[in-house]
C-alpha cells in the first residue's frame, strides 16, 4: 500500500483523508518533519493559505516541504494548497510566502466577494468522462503558466483552474468535498510511479 500524508496544520484535512483512504492508501497526518519523511506523497488541503504558511513556518515545516518538493515528492494542492505550491502569488497578505515548485502565478480570492463560491462542471481531458463537478470556495486562479506546466482544466472563458507539472498537481477547486475521486487517483498514480511501485 502507498503511504501518503495530508499536511494537517489547518484546512479540510479530514475530507482528503477520507478520499485517499477510500482509494486504498495508508494516510498519515503530517505536522512534523519526521512525519513528512515517512510519506511517499503529500496533499496540501484547502483552507486559508496564509494561515497554513504561517503555521508551517512556526512548526519548522517550510524548509522540509520545500526540500521534499525539490527532490521530487509528489504533492497535490487543492485551493489554498494550490496557492502554497505556486512560485508566485498575487493578492497574498503582507509577507505571505509559499512553498513553491509550480512555475505559475496564482491570484488569491480571484473571484471577488460577489461570487466567492460557485459550482460548475468542468471538462478535464486528462480524466475523460464524465465532466468534473467542481466546487469553488473563495478560490484562486492560475493567471500565468510557465513552461513545463500543463493546464488540466479551464473555465468556459479559458481561465486555468487545474495544472500539473512533473509530480505536482494543483486545483483551484475541491474534489475532496464532492465525491470526485479522479484527481486523487491521478495523484496516487504519480506517487506510485515516483516510488517505483506497480
Ligand atoms: N482563499 C483561501 C486562501 O487564500 C483559499 C480558499 C480555499 O482553500 N477554499 O487560502
């Protein structure tokens, strides 16, 4: 069985644990460097990116997570987790940092106050049919995509809301709250490949 972690500093940790467990993975809550070192992949949940950023620094996790990403650990970030994977963010709070790794620019709270939350069906060619029912909650948007970053899903107007780059995966929305399993399956495929398992 694959051993994967969910960064458990803040956010919708439990929902990710439930999905990953239902897909047959062993799931650890990760709050400390030694817990990080035991997992073969990491999920960064939705929540509040500035809080997860601050707590990760307070818990001495920023550096280990950056190192792990650099050495190829598969990481999947949803919403706040996507923000934390971005190399560049706009509309962050004063002093907000990210782990980075994804060569993208992400705008926090990109949908403004009027439509902070909405749901829509997204075509995701990499996942095939049926479309993904996506829930956006004060969601970020990927505004610039660097070389080597593959957009996986766009809104009708072409704005990018899911990306993949090497072993990193990020979505603006929350598959973990809708019973959508395919993004987590894609993540676990990456974990299996990176761990050299079949
Ligand atoms: N707006 C939040 C942030 O900046 C993200 C919201 C979410 O994860 N649902 O981190």
